């Protein structure tokens, strides 16, 4: 994957930074899932649900999309007698998140760029 150009190097022939946004990652709840899981070794389903203010069913659907794309791992188990679901970001998920953040940074830089006088 190529890095978006520095805003000082942007020309009219360069692709617009939005072309580098990934539809799977860019959706706000999925971006939230990836950023939260990138901050920890793993997070519990209920923590994500509460942090993102989603219903359990809605969160489950977003997790399924990310898992199918190989961006997260979902592990089910027990803590004592209570069933738990843990989510962890994969190396591919970290790469996808980093690429998304680079694209967003390039978009912000392009937007803030002062026009030539």
C-alpha cells in the first residue's frame, strides 16, 4: 500500500486522499472497534458495546464484518461461570487501521493546505 503524499507535495494529478479510505474500516463503529482494540491486548464484548453505545446485535454484526475481513479475532470463553466474548485486533487489523489513519491525516493536511498566492 502506498503512503499518501505529504500535503506540500500534493498536485492536481495525485489521487484524492479519500481514495485510500477503506469502506470496511471507515464505518464509524468499525473504526471505533479497531481503535479501541488497538489500545489493549483484548477487550470484552460488553466493554465495546458500552463504549460505542451500540446494541448487542448491532455490535455483533460489526464484529462479524471485521472478523470476516481478518481484522479482528473473536474468542468466546468463560470467566468463572459467566460466558464472555473477547475481541482482539489482528496484525492485518493494525495495518488496516494505520492505513486508514494515514489517509485521514492526508485528507486533513490537504484541507488545511493554504492555496498558492
